[in-house]
C-alpha cells in the first residue's frame, strides 16, 4: 500500500498537519466526581458541560505555546538499522486554527508542520509527548497532501497526560487496518510494544492516568472494614461461585478480609474507558451516583419523617407520583438542593411537589396492566422478553439437586384445561401452544434466607401460559412454592392459583401474578440486564485491548460496541450491585443478589446468547429454511423475537462482509496471532471459570469468527437495548412491575385475608414494594432508561469515515446503516397492523424497544452501539 511513495517526498519538505483536541476544562470529570458529595457544587461546575458545552470552552489558543506538546512522526515504509520505522524530528504544536470547518462541540484545532525528508517514506504512526501540568483529550491528527498519497488520518480519542507519568511513549497509528502478518515491517515493533504497554505487568495499584487492562474477580462489592454485615463473598475464581472477570484496579486488600478489595471513592478504569470527554451520559452517570448517595436518602427521610407517610394506601396514591406530585415542605426542598436533572421532577407552578413523568404503560389506560392479557404479553414484549419457554413435557420438572426433594410441578392437567377452550394439555403440547415462565429453580434455594428476613417474603413460581387462536397469550395457572417447614428433603409446599375475575379470588389471582413479577424483576436486573450484558462483555473488552492492536480489523469492528461499558460497570460496583446498593436495597434477593447471578452464570453458554440459538433453545422457534431468517417462530406475534431477528440478520450481514474482506480463508483466521491470543484469553481467563466448557468456539474458521462477533455486537447493542430502555416505561409504574414482596399470600380465616376482602388495594400495596423503595426505583430507572444527547446508535460511528482507510468496509457499513433504517420502517408498519395484538396489548403501548434510532431522553426506543448506561 505504501510502496512507491518514498521517492515522491522531496528532501526538506514540510508536511502540514492539524491536531484536534479538547482540554479538561471542557468537562472536568474530577470536579463532577467530587461534586457527587455536594450537589450544589455540581450545579455550579457540572451542568455547563451538558447542552451548552461550547460556551464553557476557555480560549485555549495559547495553552500549547511554549513548546509544551511535541509530536514525532514514525515511518511505515522506511526502517532504521534495527528494523524499526524511522522516527522524525520532534515538532511542536503551533497556532490556534480559527478558520477550521465546524468541529465537534468543545474541540479546538491547531496547526503543526513536520520536517519529513524523502528518505523517511510514508508516516504510519506518531509519538506524542506533553509537558503540560494538566491532561487533555487528543481527538485526531490529520496529515495533508502526502505526495501521491493524499491525506493520512490518525483517529486518537485518547487522554494525554504529562510524559513523566508514562513508562513508555504514547503512540498512535494511522487509520489503516492490518492483520498481524500484513503489518508493514517498520511498524511491527511499535504494534507489539503498544500491546505490551496495555497489558502491564499485573502488579501495583492503578492510577488515574494508567492505560493498563487486566483482570480480577468480583471482590470489591462488600465493605467489611466499614461494617461486618457489609462483607460479601468473592464472586468468580471458583466452581462454587463462578463469574466473568472485571477490570483489575489493584486496590489494597481490606483489613478485615484480605480476600476482599478495600473500597474508596476512586475506582480505576483504563483512562480511555472512563467518561469525561464531553459526553452528556457522563452527567447521567454522576446523577446516578448523586441520586443514590445524596438525593434519595434525603428525600426518603423527608417523606418518612416529615410527612409520616411511609406507605401507599391506594392505587391513586401511587399515581400521585405522576399526577399531582408528592407535596413537600419548602424547607425540605431547600435542604435537598437537587442537581439540575432533578429539577425536572419538581413542579414549577408554585407548588412544592415531586412529580415523575407518567410511564408509558399507564399513559393511555391506567388499569389495563391488571389484565391477564397484558400480564402475559409483557413476557414477550416487555422488559424481560427472553425467559418464556415452550413446554415439551408435562408436568414441568426441576433440575435442582435432589437434596431439595422432588420439585416436580404440582399443577394438574385438569386445572389447566378449565381455561383452554376445549383443547387438552396433550393437544396443546403437540401443537406448540403451551408455554411457561419458570422462576422456580433460580429462586427456590434462596427462599429460606429471603423469608427469614422481616421485610421480604417470597415464593418460587411457575406460570403456565396458553397460546390462543388470536395469537395472544393467556395465563392458565400460577404455582407458588415454599420450602417444607421440616426440611428441604421433603420437597416444596406448593399451591396452585387459577384465573379469577370476581370477588376475593380475583384479588388473590392478582397477588399471585405480583409474586411472579417480583421474581421476574429480580431475575431481569441480576441476570438479563447485569450478568448477561454488562458483566459478560467486560472480559471481551479487556482481552481486546490486551491482544488486538488498534490497527487490527476486529478491534476496529468491536470498538464502538465497547464504548463506556467498563466505566458504567465500575460505577455499578460502587452504587448498584454493591453491598446495600440499589439492587440489594430495593429488589427481592437483597444481600444474595450477586450470588444468585453467579449460580445462574454456571448455565451461561456464549453461542446461545445469539438470538436464533436462544429462541431455538427455549423452544419458541424451530429451524425452517423456508422462513426469512432460517427459523420459524411458534408464537408468530412475538415482538421481541420478530423485531430482534431483523436486527440480528442486519448485524450478521455487516459482520460477514467485514470479516470476509480481511480474512480470505479459514487459514488466515487460524494463523492470526493476535486473534488467537485474544480468544484464548477470553476463554481461559476472562471467562476462565467456564474454560472447560465444550461449547466455546475453537476460533479456527471465518464462520466461527463471524458468529462470535455477531453475538458480541448483539449482546452489547440490541439485547441490552431490549432489556434496558423499557425499564421506566414498564417498571416506572411499580404496580405493574413490583420489585419486592413483603408478605405471604393470605390464608382463609387470617386477618390478612380479611383485609384483602375489605380493601384489596391497601392489602396489595402492603405486599409489594414500599413507598421509599419505589421512590428509589423510579429515580434510578428513569436515569438508566434515558438516552444521552450524544448517544451513538447502531449503524453510526463518531469517527465518520476516518475509522478505516479501506473503501469496501466503509461501503458495507453504509449499507448496514441503510438496512437498519429500512428495518425501522418495517417495525413501524408492524406496529400499525391491528391483527398483531401483542404489539400494543391492552395498555395500548407499542413495542418500540428495538427501533434502531432514538432522540435524546426517555423514549422507550433506540439501539445504542454499546452498554453505556
């Protein structure tokens, strides 16, 4: 690619370049971080970074004067005596460019001129050295008019600190793409050395400026040094509690438990993985931290102590969160000092009241969530739409250890056939019409611990569902199981509840559905959302940066789907999944939450995370070469599956074109040294607790590489979107998706049963999530359900066309974007098809979670590239 260019460069020629960067003052992450302890400071220092960022940029034209930042070009075509690409003379950034075409918000451009003689060949990399006291964000370098070659782009997107903080020189490569064996010989050394730098030596406590990627177990969720009850077991690194690895921070061991990592305010992530470069979702993240640490506790205290109303008393009371708001004394509001985001929650009509936006699930009909049709519809079009399975044998059996006795379901055929419109159970199974939402085996082993607590009471649940002639689903029975009072070996004590529409029986039935949803909510947060997206992707990010050079085609392919994930995961370990964090505090499993997700990780199978395999494994689809996607849905109107298959095929087609451009044969895959090291480490270290599983791809063929990349992109983009951005639209109404159950099902003759008969709403509300936990849930999931203003959606890249020099992948990527736009139009058309009743349901809420595009905010749609919030 570079041959013949060397002679075209005249001796003594000046090569003009443009450096684009942003300085820390554009969005001072440290100021924001510190402000989480003082929301007033956040108002003063942080809000300017969102929306009107350009106005906060101090004139930095003189910041680089005085020979503060120097660059040295490195040749890709001419080597020195040791075989390394020749390095040019040190050149300093010059004047501020005032006539530059429109830059990104907060960006500044600077001229630079390099001395570059003909015997130096064509630049392929550059060193940068800063002597500034503060870091800055390097966006790009563009070299102009390289003779017979034109422009060379260097996409950097990296934080640069003072040179004295680095053990090795900072290097960046041109936007060319090479397999390791095709790397120009003068660049081989630089490519290998940069990867060594990123791997580090596995020792020491990481500092903010570090760029090292390494692995560790989840030993930082507890805080035994603070309180004994905040100690948590180490998750990962054992057969008992396996888990994907997280990024290593190297913090010192806790004093009271050397196996645990000591907690502090700073949680290291490799610097370029951290937020802080003019990203409005940074602000959402620090809102999340502020909410959990300051805003919510103060507000809960205000509601409980000042107003003395710790419980909801009616459904209207719940709806007051959205309608009239919660009236608070002015003195309380002044003490809260809410950060700007929370000002949206307060009315501006003179009343001092907290008011949440109404969730979509009640925007059209406030009671349709109570219907059986909506209860079942949300199993295939809600926030946790990939749990339901087809029943292929009856009665349903358990896979639990026999120490728990016989856990075979006690639901009978006679009970089910009461509501099957004349169809027998046997006929329904033969005709693929009987399904189950099974939360029995996952919850049952924890029931004694859950029910021993004063604030939680729960059941293991099984829900049997019937596929009706009109394509909708009907719940037939719910089984609630508890451990036998004598011993586990006796098996569970189970009760079966059937649908009812009148009298106290209808109230009992609605309570039974609530116990099911509480379990579903917990499994959703811990497994569908946290484990199967956030946690399982992190080892891939670490291994990619340790073994795939930035010029490797697979690194370039996957990079957009890693954006910000390690940082949001680090935040989650601080405020969401940590001891007494949001999940433990407001969801059913409490302190056993992450332990449960560890147990369920034992059954995680990477190939089955791809949508087609997932559907086949759950029995909700069968292979069919005549169907558009090669499989046929047995629930034809299955919004998540039907829309997801469209997105899956588009991703896979894009990945196929991309991979086949760079790999001309299976041999090229097998002989790619970086790819093989990457995959080996993902299996043996990143997911090392499952390294002996036989289902791992061997990574010897193009087919395996295409499938692995497609699955990874699917997990990080569409699957995460499907389980994340519906949290507030569905779960913002706590009656529809309660997160906790606090009382057992009332028995006839009890005071609770009498209360249920007289005041069902009050009894229901005393059973599900209480007011304070609801307040926490609403505040947090509203943040988690929002899109940032600078969100990158599937089919988009923030580098534009500069991310690769190769035209065929660029054209393929454009086709991918056009295909996604076509799919969105198709999905809109589906939602307008009145014959597809599961698209809207009784709540009249269209299924939009897999629409590829979205605007900023709380939209209930849009597929970002990555797990960024």
